[in-house]
């Protein structure tokens, strides 16, 4: 199969919409990461997503809509006042809500769960594609399963060339991390995957929030993934990633030691560092994660892909505090590292 890479134009959107209606796959930009889309109402089409990605069938997808009235046919309940408040405040935007699903949604979308995850994206190209297709679009990130999520069309092409017919190029993604996933099936909104909509923001809107304990740990044996992004090792580079946490000076010392030990053993190490800390690493190989958590969120997946391009087989990353947007950053780093986290003071 030849994969076309086209800028987002009316003609390209019309072609993409026709492909979706015919049961094919299209990669498209959102404000978070690039998605790999299929008709969310066509189970056979959705199966092609899992085949193209090499994604396990027990990992649910998100159904994307382009207007609020498209939500009701997908869910089996009327949204609660709390859900309505979140929708009014954060949609369109990087937020996914989980509801009991209607019979219209195929099991392939929900991985057999009785719930469905729904998002109303802010990116105009994503909404235009849904409109052109005339159906909700089921989409995970447009990467091979387990790889870092794509934040540019070039990243998608690296993973999906020859696997899908079309990639819509909308430039670099603004947020850089997948949407916040919130379970709305209980009395209190529960964050299953953190993102740009932080727990603090959710609590301000709803008066309360819970953060699922699985956000910062691997799933236990037999535990069901209730949301995308909950699998044990996800977003991972080819090299072994180690996260080092603690007081900044201690982190820098520990990373220098780990880097030198790794290099002495014949490996090709690399450091991921906040911009202001780079001088502490001297002439060692370092990639910048940006100045703060917001820049880190936008850059982390691209830097993990850069690490692969540089042939790094041992990667040592600084940590940030796991609160606010930092919770989302550490969730992604933790899963990319299979939760291999070192306490600097104990190293």
C-alpha cells in the first residue's frame, strides 16, 4: 500500500472523509497527538486500526465527535450535571469522558467494555475530517503500538508508511500529550489518564475529583485497561529508559554517574534534561526537554523518537514533580520506562 501525505485542504479532507466512509484508515492531527482514525460505527474498519498499529485488542479506543449532539447516540445515559459542567468548560478540547455505551458502538471500539470514551477535539482539521466523514471517528494515537506517540506527520509516516492510505499533515501538535481521560460512571469524576486538563482544573469545575491509583503504577496481573494509555509499557523508545527523581543536584549527580557507568560498559547513553540543567552534564550527550513542564509535555514524545534516531540504548531522564501538568508528564515517562524509576539520593 502506498501512503499519501497531504496538507489539510478541502480536497484532502474530502478524500479522507470518503476513505473513512469506505472502511479505510486515515491519520489526522489533533491538538494533542496525531490520531489513526476509522469509522467508529464500523467494527470491521476499527479492527484495521489494531492491525495497522499491532495494538492488543484489549486496549479501548476513543470515539471522536465534532458537535455535542453527536454524543447522545453513543452513550446509554443522559450526561449528569457534573459531566455537563465539564463539557461546557473543556469541550472542544483535550478531554475524554467515559460513559456507559449505547448498542450503536461496536465492541471493537470499547475492547468489550460496557463503557465508551468520547472526545470533542479542538483542532479544526480533526473536526473537519469528522464532518467530511459524516460519522464519529474512533482513533488511538497514530503510532506503532508501544512506540512514542506522534506529534508531527513525519512521526506518523515513520511508523505507518505502507500501512495506511493517507496522512493529513496539520503541522506540529500544540499540547503534545494525549487527552485527559475521565471516568464519569461514578459519583466523582475519576482521572484514568492525566493530560492537559489537570485534576486541579477538574476539581474547580466539579467540586471534587479522584485520581486513579493506576495512573502512576503498572496494571496488575489480570487488571483490565479501562482507558487508553493504561498498559504497562507504552510510549517507549527502543533504548532502555531510566527516570531519576529527587532533589535537582542529587539527580544531576546520579545521572552523570549512571551515564558514565553505561558508557564504560560499551553502551550509547543519552540524557533527557530540562534546559536549565544541561550545563551540569558537561560534554555528555543531552537532549533538551524544554524549560518547564508545559514545554516538556510538548516535546517528550519527539525527544524519545530523537533518542532512537541517535541510536541511544540507555536513556536517563530527569523527573518533574507529579502534580499539575507534571502528573501527565510523569505518567507518560513512567510507562515509557516501564516504571523503572531511581531515587537519586539512594543511588
